[in-house]
C-alpha cells in the first residue's frame, strides 16, 4: 500500500502542477515568466515539505501520521479549487509587476498543497525502513522509495497534459485531486476515519456546488469557458458603447485583453482596429488569389476575406489558416459564425513548424500569432523564421505581421528586434502605427508590411466618394512611420530571443 501511495501521490502532484499553468493563465497569462514562477514555487514548497515531513516522521512515525499528511494535501487541493479565482484576482489587482504577480499568485494558490505533497515521500521512506536491521535492505527500500514517486510523476505529467486538461475543467481537476488524496488518507490510516470522512463529504459537496455555480455564472454573465491543452478560452457577450451600444462578442485567452471580437449584427466585419489594417494587403496586392493566415483566433480576418469585403475576388480566393489550437477553431465555429467553405483550409499545427516544411507560395501572408498577451512567440520573430516567411511569399506578394510594441524608445525593443529580422530577409519593410501614429514611443499595435522585392510604391489614392473602403485604407497609409528605425536592438534569432525582457513595457501594465 505504501508503494501505491507514493506512486499515486507523485502522479497527482504533477497533475496539480500541469493544471497550475491553466489556473494562473486568466490572471497572469501564459509565458516563460509564469511557468518559471509556478515551477519554482512548487519545487520550493515540495522541498520545504520534504524537510517538514522528515521532522514530522521523527516525532510521530505511524500510519496515522501518514494519513494526516495525505489529508493535508487533499485539504490544500480543496482550498486551491475553492479559492484560486479570488486569490488570482486579488494578487493581480494588487501587484502591478508581472514577475512579482506571477510568483505571488503561484504562492497564494499552490504553496499549501505542494507543501503537504512534499511531506509524503520522506514519511513513507521512514515507514518502510523502520525496523530494518541490514544496510543492504535499507538501501533497497530507500531506492524504491525514491524511484516509485518518480515513476508516478512521469505518469501524472502525461496524464495531466495529454488527457485531463483536454476533457475536464481546471477546477474540476483540482477537486478530483483533493478527493483522491483524502481517499488515500483513509486507505492508509483507517482508524478514526470520521473527521476525514466528513472532510471528504464536504469536498464532494463543495465540488458539486462549485460546478452548479459555474454554470449559473456562465449563464448570467454570458461567459463561456473552453479549456484545451493550449488555452483557457473565454467567450463573452456585451455591448460596445462606443458603437451606439451594438452587441459584441469577444474571445480572450489572457487577462485584460481580448484576442478576437465580433459585432453580432455584422459578423463579417473587422471589429478591432488592428485587424482592419490587414486591408493594406489587398490594397498593395489587388490581384491576390492565395492567402496564408498564421493564427486563426476568432477567424475575424478569414471571415472578412471569404465574405468578399477585402476587395479581392472572393470567388477565386484560396485561403489557408494555420491555427495551433483545434479548440479555438471549434469555438469560432460555435460562437463566431465560422462556416465550412471549400475555399478555406484549416491546419491545426504550430505556425513555425508549418512554415519549415511547406513548399507553397502565397500572394499574401498574414501573421497574427501570440504566445501570451504581450508578445509574438519567439520562434516566429527570428531571422530564421523571417527566411521561412520570405520563402512563403510569392513574387509580387506581401507579408503583414501584427506586433504589440512601441516603435521608439525602450518600449520599442521588441518591435525593433522583429523588424530587423524581417529586414534581413525582405527587400523592404514598412511600419504602420495602428493606435497613435503621432506617438511612436507609445505601446500600440504595429502592422509590419514586408515586400520580397524592392521598389514597391503605395498605390495611388482613389477618390474617397468612389470607394469608401479605399478611403479608409488611405487613412491607414497615412499612419506609416516615417522615421528611420533605430539599430540599437539586434534581430532575434532562434538561439537568442529575449522577448520577455524586450516586452517589459507590457509586463508592467
């Protein structure tokens, strides 16, 4: 029973850690910073728990003591399931720096269960070697005590990452871990079970009530939650008061930011300002027939293209969308009006991996991929990625890439590192400030327009009255950054891409 207990505890603590990234995502996003904070906090608390478990075993070495440690882990997981949203909101509202917020949120949510999980293995080892009178047998027992939780951890890692997160919500998984640990406590220490049985029943009741409350809250707030191996996707309904109170639906995967939006009475229109800047592509390549979109999100741009609102020949259009998360596509089909279309091909894979092996060339390539709320995935902003993007653009075509950054000043290092990577592969790269063209030192969406050939000129401006959409594009053309891009920040490479450090301007927000 002891070996099984250690094995299952090792598996469940890794399930806890794997789901931890999903629990933290709505509050502090998903990034290397968040995962570093989570892993560091869990390891530190496991180590502290191991020390405490050894001391506890020295004083009270018994099955009852082991049952108490297991019950503590179960109680800690139950409290995490019950309070993680409140703790996450409180921390992020009170701490403005993402580094500190990520560490504080990980501590507040996962420190207690990780501490009790850390107590279990040393306690079991002490139980197994108690009374052993030969050194060889002691070493064998010790080795088994160390290998068994390792094997369990391997299982828990794959179980949590590949299976549980794909089929269950994060809170439900936490409640499940809590119930399993309480059951293990009862199995290892069946004497005087009533307090733990009461705790088990209370956890089961709270888990049931939590599920009902979540359903009620989703219906009341108009928020739907979809969890996948890649994202925690929230779909929210509301009104846009800046647009005469029109009903709007938003998709978000990070705190404080929405990745996609749709007007319910005009589902094929481009809602966010930066998405409308993709119209610069058809403006410069009016005869485009093949389009590659890296990053689907809510499929706003693909719907706009297929609806014939871009100025391209929609009937002749062939559109390929590369979206990493199948759940994102499913959510777009369910709530954002994405329909099957023979002109549309969807590929669910990493954008860089797709670029590395694909051979087709496209008239237009749109890039709108984000690793978190602040940065392009580093592997999509490097010189090596730029070469693959250049290879994907057909002669006479163009690339458009969305980046969140400033142009000038210290807050523009992320942009400049990506710009110089593109400039090394493309003949010409232009920059358009979506939010405040008059303030290039301000963080905003930037649209990078790259051409494989030199000497491309902007098309002449048509009469606004004759073509209202072209008139809007004229305004976008006037938002071009006219100054030279500073060379103080080197281009990103696959070997060196410090996007977290360059994106500190958004980490402070």
